[in-house]
């Protein structure tokens, strides 16, 4: 799970949010009040998306987006979807190592998600959970399955699994990522 600070950073940090957000209760309160429009701009910058595309992902029409820009505040529902996107993006950065790779991964079709891009699934909680699950599996080196049930990644070789287990015991597991060979779906 991404850290609280990473999530706040994706939304533009304390300067954009204007209030201290130190706890879940603070974040809930901020979402209910409506996030500043600048948080959406900051997220667009981190995710390497233009604002109209981010509006589509968050289910905000162009006209509503223009009104929100003028009012400089999002609604509670829009804020909730923005924080959901920021949480998934922060998780992708944590798993993949940097924002560029995370942005690219989120925009590409993914077989484990039914050949849909992760960004296209973030409009619902169920879709968000599916994306988070795939990222979690990637982080721990577990293979994912596509819709037909075929494995998309080969299991880790025993020596890699043993090394990963010893690193986990030492508490250094998250510092190294393994690339997994892809197997093709039938």
C-alpha cells in the first residue's frame, strides 16, 4: 500500500490541499469538502495525462470540468474518484519504481485485466480493486491469469524465490524487482 505522504504528494502536497491531511479522518473530511481543482492538475501532471483525459477517467464532462476549473473546487464524488486514482497511481509507482513507468503501465491494455487499460477500470470500485490486485501480484512476483485462465507470467525460479524469501526475512524485499517472462495466452 502506498504511504500517506505518497498519496498527498500525488494530489499536489500540502500547498495544494491547503489543510493538513494527517489521518484517514482528515482525508475523508477533505474529500467531502471537495478537493481543490489544483489537485486534479497535479495528478494529471504526475500521471502524464492532459486534464480533459483525466476528466474522462474521473467521469467529469468537459463542461463540468470547465465549471470546476472556474470554481476551483471538485465535488465530493469527483474528489473521491480523484483520490482513488491517486492511490492506485502511488501504488503503481511503488511497484514499478518511477512515475514514468507507472503512467505507461496504467495507460496500456493489460491481459490480466481483460485487455483493458488499468485507467479505464478506475471509474468503479470493483475495477479499482482489480487493478490493485494485479499490482499487488506484480509486487510479490505472483503470476496473473487472463480471462481464459492461462498464466501470463512464469513462476519464479526456485533460486529467485529463495532469494526473495531471505530478503523478505531481512526486511529488504521491496528494494528489488524481478522481471517475469511473459507467456502467451492461447
